[in-house]
C-alpha cells in the first residue's frame, strides 16, 4: 500500500461546478491534466508533524491553519483513492499563503524528532532515522508552500486527495 498525497489548483468557478454535482470530482481530479498540480509523495504525515508537532487527527481545527495545510479544510465529494478529496476554498488558500510566508525553516527543522515520529507511527514507517529524511521533508514542504502561494496569487482554491 502506498499513500501518495496530491494537490490541484481549481478556480472558484470549478469549485461551484463541483459543489452543484460532486460526482464530477473524480473526473476533474484524474482527467483534467492542465490544472496546476503537485504530488508530495509520502511526505504528508512528516510535513504535518513539522508544522504542528503532532500526528494528523480525525478532525481539522479550522481555527489553526497549521492543521489544514496538508489535509485541507474539510472532506468533499465521493471516495477518490483513499477516502474523499478535501478542499481549501480560495479565501482560506489566501490565508494559508500568508501564514506559510511567515514560517521559519529553522523552527520547522527544530521540530524534527525521529524518536517521537517513530513512536507515533507517522507514515511512512521506518524512515525517520534515515540521514537525509529531514531534507526530503523540507523539500516537499517548500513545494507545498510555493503551491499555496501560487494558488493564492491566482485566486484559486485547492483540492487534495490521496492515492
């Protein structure tokens, strides 16, 4: 089993289209290749830990942007891959972009704790002691950060799903 995290920028119009009929969501996620997309491989749980110091919970704390950078604002639509997709509306994308631009890389690096990450069972298991894993996480974190900043500049929302 491999759980890869994907992100796709969508316009407000596309969000309204999906909102009217969520059955179009799998087609939009999987078939429309022209939209700006990002794949962060298996780094999602580790990035969330660097942002929050915790494992991903069942519910997103909508008052704390750190908790919805990786898994979005809320579930949306039918099952696509591992569970339903998640959405971050354009207004919240702008909020995330602003928040992400204030984060300091050194603060995130200080949160890296392989012992705790292994103990919590962060996905993917068994890699947190590897020498280059923090650089791998930071590389993917920067891709997510840049993706949200780009989406905010365009006024786009973001769809997130796991395959």
